């Protein structure tokens, strides 16, 4: 089941700049010229769904220079005094995932965890209830929204969105 969202297919994606945990790189729709961007809004409860989707997509779209998959995590509910602890936990997740990367691949291109500390990016993208159903938003290399899907089933919809580009 797909939820109706405020994003419009064919419209310019809402602009943002978020820093990735682990690599410290800044990401956003306008910062990835030449590559499509698959944003995945989720939380710790839906990580297995997101991992399954990535495992289904990467054999078909293995080059991060053509497709970047980035997790966006709304951290606005984390109190300021706990943010460093939350960031440490997320850095641990990044380090673990980076260690599992095949040789020759830069983890900074394939393990992209973006922290949305004030929740504004999640709000602009209509990411609600991602603790149950992650939200996928496909943005092309020109910054145009090409697909939106929210459910517990991500792999096939992600592949269909990507194939339609």
C-alpha cells in the first residue's frame, strides 16, 4: 500500500544538505550531478527492510557514481544532551557496514547515513510513520523527483522506479 505524499513526480526535489555519518560528506539532490539519488527515509525499526532492498537493487545498479542510495534518519526526537551518544551508535553502524564492504569499494559511497537532526528534510519529503514503512524517493541526476513509494515492500518498487528512468 502506497501512502499519498506531498511530493510531485516530475517536480524539483526539495533542496537540502545533510552530513553523512562516518564519512562526513555533505549530500543533497543538487550535490550529486550525474548520479541518481535514492533516498530511503527509515528508522532503526525498519533497517532489515532497507537492507533487503539494497541487496536487491545493488546487483542491478552497482555503481555509486550512477546511483547513490542514502538513508535519511529523522533525529529530531533525540534530546540535545543525547545527540552525541546517538551519533556514536550510528558511527558504530557505519563502521560495521564499512568493514563488510567488498575490496575496492569506498564505503563512503555505499554506506550513506544522513542525520536529519531537526526533522525538516523528513518533513519536506513527507516522511511519516517510517518506523513501520520506509519511504523511497528517487531523484534523478537533474534533481527531479522520479518516484515515490512507501510500504513494507521496497525491493520490487525500487527496481521498477529505477527501470523507469
